[in-house]
């Protein structure tokens, strides 16, 4: 299996501090060998990277980058749960990707690929996962995308 820390370094990425919840929930819940990470927004240094719907306000490409940031934030949350050691992750089980979408926009799977491809880059075959890509008219804080993840440890 890939060393996720080495892969992040290879990608030129630094794991951020685990984002704090924006409402009444916890960042993650562990039950047995699964960790359910709450929906992550495309936050970086306390700022949303993308707001508004795809494709009228945010391009598909920028929404993919935002989904990638959401996935990175999910890794930060799970790392916090695992004492900083992402090598304890056996596999990425499932991603739920929510995309703020214009009416009739049907490219949610393309946006979700930003998060999916990132997980595969970091974890190799263990990063291949089940997924839902869902369009919605609004997300918290007007975020363009939100990603939730289930990890097996």
C-alpha cells in the first residue's frame, strides 16, 4: 500500500489542521473499524475556496479543485482521529459528494472526480471507493461542494 504521507509530500501538499465544525456535530465518528468523516467544505486557511453553483458561478474545473480540497480536509480530520498516522487507513470505503448546481446541470460526477482521483493518488488501489455524486440547490456557507468520507482502519 502507498504511504499516504509520502504521497502528500510528492503532491506538494501539507495536511492542514483538522477543520472545526460549523454547526452542532462532531468532525468524525468511529464505530468498529470504520470512521465516518462529516461533510467537509473547500476551506483553506479559514477561507472558502469556492462559493456558488456550478457552472454559472464556478467552472467545473474550479469545482473539481474545491472537491480535492474537501478531500484533503477529510484526511486532516481522519488523521486527527488516528493520532496523525494516515498509514492506519486500510481503504477509502465511500465518498458522498454534494455539488451546488444550476438547474439542469448534470455534471456532478465530473466535479466529484476531483475528490475521487485525489483519494486514489494518495492511497493507490486502497483509495478506490464507492461514491454518490449529488446535485443540490444550496450548501452550507454557500459552498460549491461538500464531501463526506467513510474510511476503514
